[in-house]
């Protein structure tokens, strides 16, 4: 299944989670076994054969893509979570969203110095979530191999917040 076909599985929902936001919903893609498999193949394709120690998935939809990607890349999976969800010692970073602010946390022993990580999330909008994730990983000494997204909202210029890191996105609006 190619990118154009995968794009047809993304549903647009106006005024969610608040008025003026056009939400790109990947649940129809996740529901279709062929589309889901094709999306995972597409997301992992640039990294096959590259040493990836960990796939770092961002809560919550990033987990849905990150887990099968980690399996396919024979890498560990590290969750980045919203505050109060991780049980062990952690570090945190604040970030701005398209429609507010939030914070992310990661265990302070999630990665070691020099370990190679791939950041994955379903969507790149303003880049705040990915930039906060990147900052957490860099504080732990990780090497960012890349940031990969299924969907990118180009008008919000999230790539600019990730300058210096390879960014890959497949379905662009």
C-alpha cells in the first residue's frame, strides 16, 4: 500500500480537541490490518539495517506505532509519558502544544550515554512534543538517529524545532 492509499485512511475531525483545530485521526488506519502493516513497514523502511538501540515512543498514539516498529527493528521500546504515569525516578521537560502546554517524563535510566534512539510519534504539528522528547534524550546522553512521523502538518513548521535531527514524515497536509 502506498502513501496515497494510506492517506485515505486518515480521518479529519474539525474542532477537536477544541474549536479551530482540525484533528487528523489515525484510528481508521490502525483498524485496517493491511493499512496498519503498510504504515509500520513504511515507518521502519529508512532504518532497516541501521543500528537502533531503542525506539522512543511518545504517549499515546506513538505507542501504537512504536511497539511494532521496535519489534521490526529488533530494538527496545522506551515510553515517554505525561506527568505522574512513570513509577521510577524520572526527568521531565515542558513543551507547548498547538492548543496549550504540557509536560513529558522519561525514566532517568531509560538510555545510556551514546545509545542510538529513534523517536516516533503519529503526527508532527508544532514540534513541541518531539522537541521535548529530544531534549530529554539528549540530557540522558542518547544519540538521536532520527525522528519519524506518519503524518506532518507542514504549515505548523514543526521541523524547525527539530533542526539538526533527521526528520521523516510520510503523509503531509
